[in-house]
C-alpha cells in the first residue's frame, strides 16, 4: 500500500524524514517497489551532505557550484514523513 502512495510522488521534489537517523533528505522519486524507493538526490562535494530541503535541491539542480547528483535507495520502513 505505501509503495503505491509513494509512487504517486514520482518526479516531484519531496522531503523524506528518516526514522533511523533523524535526517531530512530532499529528492525526486525515480522508482519504487514494496521494499525500496530509488531517489535522485544532490550531494555537496565538500561536506558529503544531502540537500535537505526543496530550496537547496532546486538551487543544486539549477547548477549551483559544489553539488553533484546521485541516486540512493531508501527503505520504505525507514521513512517517517514525506513532505
């Protein structure tokens, strides 16, 4: 059930709030199945931190210096909130 709801957010920038580490990660959902969500994220080259909000994600996607894009897998059970 959750994977169907998460699938509806495909290609929209959303913020994931993680249960295990209390992190917030902004990204676009590429693929989703019953266990994992594949998310396009932007990572700061200097600090290694993910773009944490939609504004930072938009700036990095627009070509801000010092950011690179990557894809990560997030376990659906580790997501507490999607905003």
